[in-house]
């Protein structure tokens, strides 16, 4: 009996891609928040 690992690879690729996208969006947002000089900053 052969196993089909296609769903597993799709899940791994999707998880890796979403992790990388979230990581880089988080870096960009944190950079913006660190350098933000607005009315709300004390």
C-alpha cells in the first residue's frame, strides 16, 4: 500500500508561506510603531 503525501506537503507549504508572510508583516508593523511620532504617543 502506497501512501499519498500530497495533502501533507500542501499543508506544510501553506503553513510555511503563511508564517513567512505574517513574520514580514509583523516586522514592518513593529518598525512603523517604533518610529511613530503621532498625537497619541506620550
